[in-house]
C-alpha cells in the first residue's frame, strides 16, 4: 500500500474531467476511493478509517437526489464525525477547480482530525 492518506469520495457515478475531485485530491497528496451514493456504506466497510469523507452533491441533480446526498452527509457526520473523521460536503463544480475550494476547509478539517 502507499503512504498517502486515504479519503472516500461519494458521488453520483459521473466522473467527468470537469468534476475530477479525486484528481484534485491527488494533487493535494491524498489517495481517494470513489463510490456511488448507493455503494457508500459498503465501501466504508472496506475502508473503516478514511482520513476524510467527501460527499460530492451534483449541482444538476433533482432536489430529491440532492436530499439523498445531504441525508447521507448528515448520517455520516453523526456516525463518522464521532470518531474524528471529517465529513466534507462539496456542492457543484467550482469553475476554478476543487483544489482552491478544498485547501481551506479540507486542510482545516484534516489537521484537526490528525493525531
């Protein structure tokens, strides 16, 4: 295995170049596992202690689909947050990429979760 901190990215399964959150995370030094909303719980069983969990809410989805993502985020925050794993909600696709949007919130959440 590699020494990169592992993070889980939960998304809608559409991984276009303009929505490559995993690529942005790699640039920040993180290895990511990407899972669909439906598979998130199963993947968490395989990665019991990720450095962080990102819930990527697609901007073009229906209100019902957005609610499913937000419900998952709230459930994960209640469960995983209690164990010190930051759960970070990322909405839409920033025009300038994710790195700029993530460095502040993610770096802060990760640094407070690190031993």
